[in-house]
């Protein structure tokens, strides 16, 4: 579904002229304030009898504007003095200052979004907005959840819930306060983070969700901002959260965490001593098959193995038949000048090598067989990350790999599907660092 603004942007000039000339003077003056005409799909309330609407998106995706316009939708009536659907609103942010500066006075805040005849009055002493029809919106800080004990409301707008330090307590107090009217509702605008309260809200049957990445709102964002953040964070796990608006799950007891992987980020790599491509072949083929994990990694081997450093350079994972992944793996070898292709053959046996040699009969290939479970095999690799000895190239499109890494525990993979990407990465690091180091012996000085 396209917005009216999108239609105007793509329409022929004569179509635009005809549309504007067909509007009455009052309609033309009201058009800038008609949010339904300008809104992106994720900014409009979903249909249905919901209790909580979560607007989840990347930075700058238009979440604040959507929250402000929903407040208007709830409190305004057909005229400035007519009652709306809601009479007592709660506005809650992490601090009073953030509510005032973002939700009330911000460029996409309630005052900026309101037409002159519907603009509420800010009563600083009482920390509230008051509309001409008598509706009020009271401001609260998430640092003081007990302030919600006593007041009662028929609607609430909650901003950036996922970063509140006292999110659980504040959310619980708000639920007790939402008790006025026939059907109290609340809107949550937030960049997603892996916190329990947000995941529980998303799991409620009465919750609806709209979602959009930062790029969806690019028409209203500085091009320099988009270029810089995309260059720095696109393809990373942090970028998937902050730009794509994806809720990332760090499993309790995982071998890797988001914080650990952010510490491993790098923009440049030195000249590699060795580069390999590791493949975790898919057992099945077709559209419903698992992906074939294909990871490119290199190592700098100078001196003591404790000084070696490995670099994960690219995730070239594909979904498809055996010929598809074989071609993708060999193409990755060519791109990076890899010396060898290694692949797990527990499932496919000799077929894996046979498929690869159909594409390139001379491909340097090493078959690997797993003697331990995935989690146990990954544990020593995770230890190298903890020591800061493995880095991720920022431009390597490693976000999906990092998602799987944060769901791998010593007992196995806790995510959906197969951990194809992380399996391939683990094989690569074993080949580059763990196996060579096991056979290395420190030179001994001769006795005189």
C-alpha cells in the first residue's frame, strides 16, 4: 500500500495539478496536517481490537512521528472543542527531559504535528499537555515507576521502552493505570533490543506490530547521515538492530554475545598468511532446504601461535542445489585468493567433493569430519574471540552469521533451523588456527 505522498512523488505533473485543483480551499489548507495522506504504512494503526501497538524500527524510521500522530488521533474530535476517543493520556519516556524534548517539543513531537487550531498548551509546572476539548496528556519518567501508582488513563504512548533501566517496573505500573474507558490502548515506539519486557509484550495475543528499517524514511533524512551509518553498520549485527529494526536474540549461556562481536569489528585487515573457504553443505535441496554455509576467513601467522590473528572476511552463504553452493564457494575462493576449500562431509560423504570437482576439477579440497557436537566444537573458537584474536571485517556482510553465533551454546544451537553459517566459520578457524597450533612446538634453546 502506497501513501498519498508516494503517489504524488511518482505522479505526472498534470496529475498532481489536477489533484490539487480539485481540492477545496479548506481541504488544501488541511492537507499538510492530514497524516493518513502522508504516512508510511508502518506509521498507521493496524486494524483490529488490539491492546498494544508496537512500532518497531531502525533509527530515524519515523517512529516518533507515528506516536505523535496517534496521540492526535486519540484526543482530537471533529472540532477543536469536540471530545475525542481518549480524554486522559500518559506519555512515558526514559526521563522527563526526553519526553519533553522528543515527544512534546521535538521536530516530530506532538506540538509540531498539531495544526494551529488543535495545538495543546504545555503546562510546565504540572508536566502535562492540555487540549481545548479538555483532554490531557501527563508526562512520566521511567526512572520513577511509582509515580504511576494512583493516576489512571485511557491511553498511553511509551517511547524507547527497550532502553529503560526500570522497564519492567514502569511497564507493570502502567498496566494497572490503564483502566479508564471501554478499551484502553497503548502505543510503544522503540528501536528493538533484546530485553525481556519487550519480548513479553510482543508475545501477547493482544499485541500488534508494525516494522520498518531506517531506509523506509529516507526522504526525511539527511543523505550524509544515511551514507555514513550504512557504510559503518550495514551488514553488521548492530546494524540489523539499529538500522533494520530487527529484534536480535542473545540466548542465555551463548558462546558469543553482541557486545563481544562489536568488540571484534574492524574496517581493515593486514596481508593474510593463509585464506580458506569453509563450507557446511546443506543436506537437502530446493526452496525449503537449509542454507549452505560458506565462510571466508584468513589468518596472520607470525611467531608464537598465541600471537596469531584470524579475520572473518565474508559470508557467502547461499540456498540452492549442490551445483549452486559449489559455484558460490569456488567463486569466493577466487575473490579472496584462498589456498584451500574445506568442507564437512559427515552428511554428504564423497558426494561433497564430487560436486565441487564437477565445477572445478582442480579445486584444492580438504574433507573434514566432525567427531564432537557442534557446541563443543565451537567452544575453543569462542575462547579465541574472548581473547580478542579473531576479528570481523565490517564490509563482509556478517550480520546473519553473527545472529547464529549469539544462539550457539556449548549444548548446541538454540535458534531456528540449522547453524550452517556458524558451523562453516568454526571449521574455518579450526583449519586456520586451532589445528596448526596443536602441532606447533616452541623452539628449544640448545644447552651449551
